[in-house]
């Protein structure tokens, strides 16, 4: 399979570049600049290399840098923003700071006739975000695009197949960004386009069918997209030698546990062990109100329950995890991120006995995982399931968790989701749910005074969940949800809509 490397210099768009390349049916992988050597790059046999942007200036000695020998290994390179400046700097060109003429946002680009700009008109809109710029290009390079302010918006050395663009072709705003990336891949690197997530999954299934023959494979199924797709893929490969353990901690959304069980056991015939541990979790959570303690308690109890079940299964040969590519990239970047990549298993490998770990989805982005899920026949609800925190409704019930509160929240949340779906808005916010606050207030129902809980509704739009904007849901939808929740869910007498963005608020309440 042909592949392209995205050499990451700390740009905010590193993953996006890799995704854009894959959308063009060429496999791309992100490698941090300080975790790979020139000789390793040579051995990998890349068809092309893309240098990412980054927040630094090439003249700062602490800035990311790479062995300039990379320019001579004969592999085509496209430098983007900082990556282009670095290429110019490494090659002996000059980079300068344009304090007074920095460009940010949509900018008119003028290109010359060049293979990199095949199909791109002489004038089009590109997306700029820079202060430094390339003042003079290295020997052998020529300027192939400019903007009104930037004397070198793109440069190229056809002899060595080295190119640099000051703008960002990978973001969605530029009109011809995709075309430029495609030109680099197909016209410069000579890629044929052999990447397709569904074919990849077929190859993985065939491979696992051989490699895992006669082995017992264990997977912790949560009902989330990643573990569900990993389960189905492995089920196709090894059938009932795959044992899925689904710990239902009782803090799932209404009827979700039954749905997961039915889907995997009845529809797909997966060898599934469901552990209904709701009561056990509630008992352990009695009196716990501190958010961090709650999360910890749920996490620890989860491991204990899993451990007990795994103990009954005995020794397994293989432990499978639903880790996906962004987790792999993140875990290469620093200590805090490692925690996140292990988050899928919460430390399970320490407590159960197995010979090896496999991660069937570790090369795939989320959208690719979804295509594989669809190809494997996973129901739409599971393929497009919104993110759901591991501790479940536990972090959406403020204060102490009781069975009664879980039931109230499940009912209110189900109503909110029904109303959003009825209004055809389920793909508008990226996440929406109900929260049971710990505050009670006086209400009136018929002639009687009530003293019920306040339910908060939350809906957010976001690209990456690091920041989020509250969704402007239509008043009618909010009104119907509010009216139904206060009428149909005993114990809730007031509904509020959360209009806080992240930051300063977070998406979840705890
Ligand atoms: P916050 O609340 O940090 O949430 O703004 C950002 C996104 O992460 C999800 N989330 C979690 N997901 N385990 C998970 O798998 C967790 O413990 C967890 N906490 C938050 C949250 O639903 C949102 O999508």
C-alpha cells in the first residue's frame, strides 16, 4: 500500500492534513518530527512527505527542526506554512518576519501555471495564517504563487520535487485546497490512490482470521462506536472465539444496555457476556458527591467487575482494544495524552492475563471507523452515536446518585432526544443531553404545591470538543421538551436550557 508521511512540527492541523490526504484515497500517517530519523524515513518507502505548519519561527533555536538531508532523499515534499518556511530555511533561502503585513484568513491567491495548481484558476481564495514569510527562495527554487502582501505564497523546485505553500490547503475554507493536495499526491508523487477504509477492514479481517486462528480473544464492549466496530470486525474474523464483555454499570441512557445486547447477541450472534452491575455501582456510589471521587469510584468499580468476569473466563490469548488513530497520535505527544490513549481500557491490562494486545482500528480516523461500521452492517444508531462519557449518567447527575435520580434522568434525556429527532435536528448539535441538577424548587401542579428537581438541557456544536458553542435550538423544540419532561417525569418540576460555551464551562457538568 502506498503511503505518505505527515511530518508534524506542532501545527494545529496535523491530523486534518492526514485526513485530507486519506480522503484522496492515499494512506497518510502522522509522525512527530522528533520521533523519527532520516534513515527510518528512507526505510519506510514513503511516496511523499508533507511538512506541517507550526506556531514557531525558524530563527528561534528552540523551534522544531529536521535533518536538512531530508531534502535530498528523492521523496517529493510539500511544506505547509511553517513547513514551507523551514524548507526554505534548510535549503539556504531567507525567512523574515512581516510584523506589519501578516495575513490572516481568506486571501486572494495568484498562481502561475504549474502541475501543483492544475485545475486551479489564476486567481482564487486561499487561507492564510502567518507573520513570518519567505523573503528569498533557495537556489533551484522558483516562486509559483503570490498574494498581494506575500511575495512568495508558494515555491517549487521541480528538479527535486520540493514544494512549499505559505497558505493552508487542508482547511475547509480555501476553494481549491483539496485540488492542490490532490495534485501533489497524484501529479507530483505519482500516487495511484489505493486507500479505502472498507477494503482495509476486509484485509484486516482476512489477516486476523489467519493470525488469531484457535486463539481466545477478549474485548471490553461499551456500546460506543469504536469498541462496537472493533467487536464486529473481530467477530467476522474469529467468530465465537471472540468474547465480548459488556459491563452495564446502570448509568447508560434509557434502554441502551438492552439495545447493545440485542444488537450484538441477536443480530450478529456475537459471544457476549453482559454483566448487569447497576445495583453494585449505586451501592458503591452511596454518599459520593465530589465529581472526581465519583469518576474514580465508577472507574475502579468497572475494573473490579471486569476483572471478576475475566477471572471466570480464565486465560485469554489476546486482549483487543478499540483504540483509534487520533489516540495513537496523541499518545505520541506527551504524558497527558498517554492517559487519554489508555482511557479506553482504564488500566485493564494490569489485572487480566493475556499474551498480546491487538488494536484493529489503530490506523483509522473516526470517520473511517464509521465507514467500516456501516460496511459491517452496524445499525445507524450505533455508527452515529454521540460521544458518551465512560462514567455515563454518573457525571450528569449533580450530587449523590440514587436509582430514582438515574430513572428520572434517563426519562428526561430520552424525551429531549425524541424531540430533537422529531424536529430532524439530530445531526445539528454535535452532542445533546439532559442533566439532573441537585437543585430543587417550588412548583405547582393542578392545585398542589410541588418541590421537584431542575433538569438542565444541553446541546453543543463543536469541531473537536476542546471548545464548544451552545446550540441555538428552536424555541418550539425546547418548549415541547420542557413541557413533556415536567408532565411525564415525576420528580422534575423545572427545565432550563444551558447557554454556556466551552470555555469557560465544559460540555459535561462534572
Ligand atoms: P468536557 O466535559 O471535558 O467533555 O468538555 C468533552 C467531551 O468528552 C466527553 N467526556 C468523556 N468521554 N470519558 C469519555 O469517554 C469521560 O470520562 C468523559 N468525560 C467527558 C464529553 O461527553 C464530551 O463529548
